[in-house]
């Protein structure tokens, strides 16, 4: 859906107004002219005028010269006006504006029915991943992006979409920010994300805003603009790749706060943790759960639970605690290195 798409119909609407004014003026001219010239009532003059403009021909020919002149003017101008109306209507239909307007009205109704939803600003690679994850969680959402190619992509996949800049008040209002749960600002431009955050905060001060920062300098600016959480995809992916390269036994990482993180750590055959108990290796970390090699999931395993190769521990702790735990699960060769 394109916000304020009716602006594209303004030329046709102006011509329609001109057409209505021409027809009205022509009928009024014919009504008064025929009533005076033929000495009939205004009602009869109105019927006669409409009959002549519409080229129906059910009324007789005027008896006076003045009536003939009025009738001739009505015929000439009436035929031209009708032709103008036909051309205008054909142009609107052929150009596809009617079908597009009806489609956008259907999309408008779908978006207006949303509540407690998420507004995803930007439908690039990051935005599409956000949409996939939000959709997989069963939550409702609407996407805002000003690029036409992304509009076509979203429409082909059935994604609720508003084409426009999310930094404009009218666009966020059309996306239902007054009823939304959160705004995700993930366009490619950090400056645009800052404007989106400011606009969202101005329209609804209490809404949660999660913003993307491409460069590190933008993170404090986004927080000052009102973003509750700021994510740097390049920084996060680089840190994740380095962590996985340093600790190949780690299969997943989640930063739950600036001080704590949660990791999935796999027991590698021959590592210091292989064959030992949970209590022997956990140190200061909290073992949230364990997934056995055979797929059995065990929340909060007891301290005496013995670990085997292929098991995966889900642990929570500080960075230092988790690094110490990761070394215990490292392969023997890597653990032996200084």
C-alpha cells in the first residue's frame, strides 16, 4: 500500500470536477434558455435541456429561433462534454489506477485491523530476516519501506506493506503506531534510523524502538534519540564469527545483557569436560539446560550428571566465566595451547 496514493489520481479528479461543472452549467443554461424562449416552466425546461444534452430526442424541436439556438448550443457542447467524460473514464481504467486503488484499499483495511503488532521499517536483507523471525514467532507486523521494488517483493509474498518513508508522521500513523507494540528501525541509513526513532518517540513516547546501527558512532546517537535497544549487525556478526573461530565447541551465543551472555557449548570428544560431571566443570556459570546427543532435553541438570561427547550445555554467566567454561570444553590440543 502506498500512503496518500490518491495523489496520483489528482489530475483525473480535477478533470472530473471540471466535467461536472461543465455539465451542470450547460444544463442550467439550457433550462433557463428553453424556459424563456419556449415559454415553459423551469421544470419542463430542465427536462428538455437534459434530453437534448443526453441526445435522447424525446422532446420536440423548439418553436422559436431562440429555442433553436439554445438547442444547437446544447447539442454541440453536450456531445463534446460526453466525449470528454468518456476519454477521462477510459484513461483512468486503462492506466490501472482503479485496480491499484481498490488493491490499496484492501491492504489499508488489513493494516487498520492490526493491533499489538510490530512496525518493521526497512525491507532490505536485515528487514526481511526480522520479518521472517517475527512471523515465525506468530506475531503480527507491517513493513514500511519507500522503495518500489521492495513493495513488489512484499506483495508477492503477502507481507503487509506501506510504501513511504518511515520518518514521516503520516506513514507511521498509517502503519498503526498508536496500536503497535514496537518499532524496528532497520533501514540502511543510520541517519534515517535516527529520524525514524525520533518520529516514533514524538508520535508515541512510550513505544519500544529497536534500531540498527551500521557504524559504532551511531549507537549513542540512536540511544539519545530514544531507541531502547541498538543492534549493529556488522559488529555483532564479527564478534560472533571471532567467538566461534576461537571456540569451535560453542554452537550458539545470546547476549542477554551487557554483563551476561548465554551460550550453547558442545562437549567435544577428548576435551577436559568429556566424562566429567556438570558440577566439575561449571565453575561460576549457571547451567540452564542440557541436550543429550540422543536429543533428550533436560532442564537444570543435577550437578552429578555426567557429560558425554556430543552433549550440549546451555550455560549463563559473565564473559570471564563463559570464557573459562569454554576452555574446559575445548579440544585437548587447543586447550593445551598457552
